[in-house]
C-alpha cells in the first residue's frame, strides 16, 4: 500500500497536448474516482500511472518514490480493464496465476495467492472453468482476481463495469467497495458514469478536456460545484442553469418571466449578469406561487417523477414531491429557495459567491489552504 502523488503531469501525443498539468495527491488506502466525459484524458492518466505511457512533463510518485523512469512491472500497480482481457484458452486458475508465473513466483506461493483471491471473490467453484463458461460478472471478477494476486500497492480500474448490464453494474460496484474495505489498497477508478463516481468515491476528481475541474468528496462537489461544467455533469437530471441579473438588489431571471428572487445578503454587484443554478430536487413545488410553470412532460421513475417545465422563459427540471406523485399536473407553482441557489460567472463558468456568507466561507477556506 502506498500514497500516490501526481504533480504537474502533462501528456502530448505527436505535439497535441491532451493533459494540461494534472495535480492530484492521493492518500494511502484512499478510493479515488476520476470522472469525466469520454476523451477528457482519464485512460491516458491511468496508463501513465501504470507505466504504459511515458510522462511528457511532471512527476508521478508512488510511496514517495518518483516512478517516471521505472518500468510497469516495478511500480506495484495492477490494472483492471473494461474488456477483462482474459486469455480464452486458460482456465480461471491459470488466468489468475498468469502474472505470478511471469514474475517467476514459486508454485506453492502462486497456488496460495490464487486460492485466497478466489475465496475473496467467490470464484473457488469456478477455478477449472474457461472464461467462455462464465457470466460477464464472473469474468470481471476473474479480471479483478488477477489484479489481487499480485498484491499491488495501487489498484487501477479503467471503466471496469462499462460492459456489464445495469443490474450487474450495481452489484459489482458494491463488491468493489467491499473488496476495498477488505484489502484497503490505494485505488483509482476511472469512469464516465456519474452515479458510479458518486457512489464509489472517497475522493472524487472531475476532469474535463485534460484539466482537473474539481476535487473533493462527492458530497462537497455535489453541494458546491466549482463550475457550470461540474454542476451540469453530476446529478441526474443535472442542475438547472439559467441566465440571471442583479437588478434593484434582487436576482432577476432573464427571459419572458423576469421573475425576481430575494436573496438575503446578496454579494453580487448591481447590474451583473451571471448564470444561476438550482438542482431539480431543491425546487419547491406548490399549487400556486408567484412563479408559475407550464408542465411539458413528466418522466416516471417509479419511486419519483421528474417534471420538465417551462418557467421564466426557461426549460427546467423539477423533482415532484411524493404527495404530488399520483396526481396529473399541467401547471405548477415553483419556489426557488435562496439557500439552494448557485451562481457562476457568465464568461468563465466558474463558481462565484452568491451571498456574503458564501463569500466569507470561501475566503476562510482559501486562508486555510494557504
Ligand atoms: N495513442 C494515442 N495517440 C494519439 N492520441 C491519443 C492516444 N491515446 C489517446 N489519445 C487522445 O487523447 C485524448 C484522451 O484520450 P483518453 O485518455 O483515452 O480519454 P478518456 O479515457 O477520458 O476517454 C483523446 O483526445 C484521444 O483521442
Ligand atoms: Mg478511457
């Protein structure tokens, strides 16, 4: 087990830069999830940690030792891939023992480690089967077993659940978390799936276009997204974002309605145009309110319903409360509570303090970091 430090890491492919200076400090034993859209550089970063890609600039250190020039075998990382990468002609036992055979471990030690990993992963009854005789979930467990037997310092997972059906993905997600609780090894898990990211991570890293957008616990990031990108990426449906302006000391929603919200301790200067954000589940719904919305579509999720509504010239997603869940609705009154509002700079998309209290809190946080 080891901590992992990524500092100033850049990657260029034939002069085209795909990672623009990544800094991530990971504590020993942490479960870190890197989430971001396809093509943002997640696999590239993971492969650089494993030693499968060279580092154009910057350093990667594992357990305090810079590993830039150490070959993959010497880094103590084990990687689990999306496509399992099992050998079809080998049994489960042989597949799991293979990296140990390559490393020339004695037979008895190989057998011991395979038996132990198989027991952890409930694979003992299947050790003599070939991959074709296993279900998708069992194959993914074999791929994890092959990583576990190496007793790595760091586990690297590259979208390992993406090929599984929805139900199995949930089961495997929980198994991976249990496995981490048991082995306590530093783990980096890459995914483009925001639910997977939120549920698995101790620490979440949101990436976009070769940059880190935000790092923190899932709850911190969900509650205080650092940019419109993060606000729109985490949460289903995503945070509602709408153009707004400070006018007469109030927040005015632009568009047809021109609805004004009173925000106590408003910190944004008069006349400033900005992007206002509010999550679908934070909007309060009433039969009647100063802001009325026309319901366009209701999505049934079984336990809850999402209404897509038009209000103040905007399309908004609103989570319908349980007591409304069975009544058909065509018009709704909406209340956007001041405490549930987020503000972002119009040009950069970066979070700005909406209230004086938030400005003071972020100033305190900045001082604490410095
Ligand atoms: N071997 C390569 N040569 C050139 N460009 C590459 C190579 N591998 C990845 N890229 C590019 O680097 C960017 C990041 O890719 P990748 O790390 O695979 O993203 P992700 O895993 O987040 O989907 C993409 O624009 C991709 O086209
Ligand atoms: Mg990838």
